[in-house]
């Protein structure tokens, strides 16, 4: 199967076949709505810390749990939609599985929301065994079970999605190694060069399948423990399995959304983005590194074997870098003197390169053991992950939304341009304030802040408002185009 993507004389992106699978439209529309709603929840958290919005602590932790778990889940769904859209041009994916994943996702979300807002569960998205079941009376074990069960249902949907992607890639390329370009890397001249989308999808399929199995196992164990408390496992083992899953899953979101950069930016520049040997080496290196970098979440656990923590530190320095370097370098050479037309889609996709690259730097600093011991429980950590998830991953999703919903007959409005600027400046300001207040020692996950931290919270809230206003424009712009996209069948 080959790509149906071309470049028009004007240099703007165009698609010979404008049909978009309704499943992909549903994934993207759900992502638009949920991202907006969860950002509103995030804003409420920041306003509460700023003392501009009264919020009792138990509601703060419920809202933080919904925001964190929801954002991780919706980032995965948005990425899966982008991956399916472009990967289906190269391999035969199952539409049934695409729908099944969405149905399981919605069912799981309903369970999670019920557990949080009806059951009062507020144990954060990281659900560390055995803490969900030991609430000290704040919520009942049933609420914890509903929350963990909801995560399990969502996870099963994603597992089906990646198993189907793996099946389709193997059927077309003969193996996952071939789809990562390994025969080319060992010098075979006859081997087929996989497309960047196929390489990225294969990497995500591999690492996320392993991560999801680990996450599902620890969720199942936690559920059994709630039903029969005499059944216990080693909490350190459970923590390793949980963070292996969480780290891999959230990192993989950006490895899926980056496919939008590979597929859409070339259409704007009139240049092709082909996989090269450095590109293939970069993706293979990141495949290994992302699997062994997770111990950087456990650097404060003094009971962990020291060598594992050292592996975590070293792997963290290199985990995302190979892919980031080949992607950022590729994007710069693609855009340089290309006469690219800057519109909302191309601007957001290009911005995402900056957001990803800049956001990874504070992450690398935090992954250094001696720094981590001081910084890890401060706002430095939300600072780094909001930087690359908001300005990197989410910027890619919004760029994809503009690309998918573009209207060739109409010029983009001033409102869209303003929204892109508000998102960029608001997002940078928002993330920098998190980082700065972390440097100043503000702890993370505190519902009530000391008076000396409140100024940061207020400044952060103002920047967050700009981001939310921009995302309202992005989301509405896409949603009003959904009926037209669905009619193109
Ligand atoms: C307008 C945009 C956003 C706002 C205002 C916002 C705000 C916040 C706030 C105030 C916290 C709690 C920080 C703390 O005290 O520890 C938080 C945590 C978090 N946010 Fe956001 N956020 C936004 C966007 C995002 C995005 C785009 C993502 C990911 C895709 C995300 C994922 C998370 C996660 C995973 C947590 C951690 C929750 C936990 O500690 O369990 N947020 N956010």
C-alpha cells in the first residue's frame, strides 16, 4: 500500500483522497472536547492554589485525579487516532478494533468519573498499590475498585488496538524488526525502506504492548487485593510495574502524535520526509531506552537496587534524545528556505518541535539522582511534563485537528492566528511558572499553598487562562467541521 499524500502547486497540504474514517473523526472530536474540559479542570486547580477559587482539599484531589488520569488517557486516544489515520495508508488495520477501543475507552472513563466524583476517589493517576485501598476513610474500597476497574477497561481497549497494529504491520512488512528498518541497518541492500509513520507506529506498538501488559497485571493484582486483603504482593515490585506502564504509556503518546509532523509538514514545504539510516537508528535506540528509563520515577526509593537507579539515570539522558534529534533536525531541514506557508496547522506542528525539545531539558535535569532527591516533589516536575505535553504533544494534536478540518475555500481568520499566539505564549509562560516555582521550592500536589507561593500560582493561572481560551478556539473550529468531515464518505 502506498501513501495518497501529495503537495499542491501552492505548497499547501492536500490529500488526493479526502475521506477520513469516521472512527478517526470520533477520536479527534472526543480529544478536542475532553482536552478542553480537562484543561478547564486544570485551570480550576491552579485557581484554587492561587486562592482565587475556593475548593475544599478533598475536591482538589478528586479534580487532580480526574485531570491527571484523564489527560494521560486522552493523550493516548488522540495519538491513537493520528497513528491509525496515517498508518492505515500503509497497512490494513481493523476498523472494528478502532471502534472497540473507543467504546472501551468511553466505558472505562464513565467508571473512572463515577469512582472519582460519586465515590470520592482522589488517589491520583499513579494508583500506587496498596494506597488506593487504604484511603484512611476518605473513600470506600468500592470506589477504588471502580477506579482501578475503569483503568483496566481503558487499558484492554488500547491493548487490542496495538495488537491489531502489530498484526497488520507484520502482515505487510514481514516482521516488527523489518518495519523498524533493521535489515537496512545491518546493510541489506534489497530490504524495503519503511516509511517514518510505520517506524514510529512499530516502536509504539512494541513498547506500549509491554507497558500495557505490565499495567494490566498490577491493576488486576490490586483489584484482587481489594476483594481479598490477605492476597498481597511486594509493593516495590508493584511500584516498578506501575511506573514502567505509566512512563512508557505517556512517552508513547508523543511518539504517536509526532506522526502528524512526519506526514503533514512535508506537504507544506514541498519536500519529502524519508526515513534515513540515522532516523532508523534513532528510533531503534529510543525503543530500547524508553523501556529502561522508567526507574527515574523511583530515584527517591532508597530500597531500590542502586544499579537500577544508575541505569535509569543514564537511560533517561538518552531515552527521548535520538528520536527528538532526528525529528527536530528533519523538521528544520524540511522547513529551511522551503517557502513554507504558515497557517495554524503548520505553525502548531512546528511549535511542537520546540515544545518537545525545550520540555525535555528540565526532565533530564530531574532524572539526575542528586537533583531528583531535592526537586522531585516540587512543581519542577509538573513544569517539565506540562512543557512537553502541552507545547509538544498537544500542539501536534491541535495541528492535526486544523489539518483534518481545513476548509480550502476559506482563509484562516485572525481569531485562529491570535489563538495560536495565545497558546504559544500562554503555554510557555504557564510551564515556566511551574518550573520557577519548583526551583523556589513549592511542593507539587498540595491543595493549599503557603502565602509566599501564591504569587506564582496567580501568574500561572493568568497564563493558563490564555491557553484555555486558545484551546476553546481550536476545539470549536474543529467541531463545527465534523459534520462536513462525516459527510465526505
Ligand atoms: C491549560 C492547561 C493545563 C492546566 C491549567 C493544568 C493544570 C494542572 C495543575 C494545577 C496540576 C496540579 C499540579 C500540582 O500541584 O502538582 C496539574 C497536574 C497534572 N497535569 Fe495538568 N494542566 C494543563 C494541561 C495538561 C496537559 C495538556 C496534560 C497532559 C496531556 C496534563 C497532565 C497533568 C498530569 C498528568 C498531572 C499530574 C496529576 C498528578 O499529580 O496526579 N495537564 N495540571
